[in-house]
C-alpha cells in the first residue's frame, strides 16, 4: 500500500463492508457469497507485507459501498 495509514483505512472500509453484508442475512443481496469471498480475499492480500493497492481496488470498494447504500443494505453496528 502507498502508506500505512492509507492501508489501514482501506482495510477498515473493507471490514465494515463485510460486516454490513454478512450481518443482516434477511436482506436480499444478489451474489452475497461472491462479494463476501472477494472482500475476504482482499483483506488477506492487504495483510501481506509489502502489498501494493491495485489500480482499481479503492474505487471498487467505494462503488460497493455506494451500491449497498443505494439498495439500503443495513449498516452493521460499529
């Protein structure tokens, strides 16, 4: 990642999204398992020493966040 703080911020965002979609199973979310798998794999990658954030990964996380808010997927309690 470009910096430690940026890396932690991206990981925090990914963990929050994962909690949001994994938390409320009654909410209909297309391809929930695929999204959960992608977020878990992303978190594994970002935990590796020397990881460099992919060109579109931050944008992908932001778009997933926007999608969840657009379709009113409940946000997990912090």
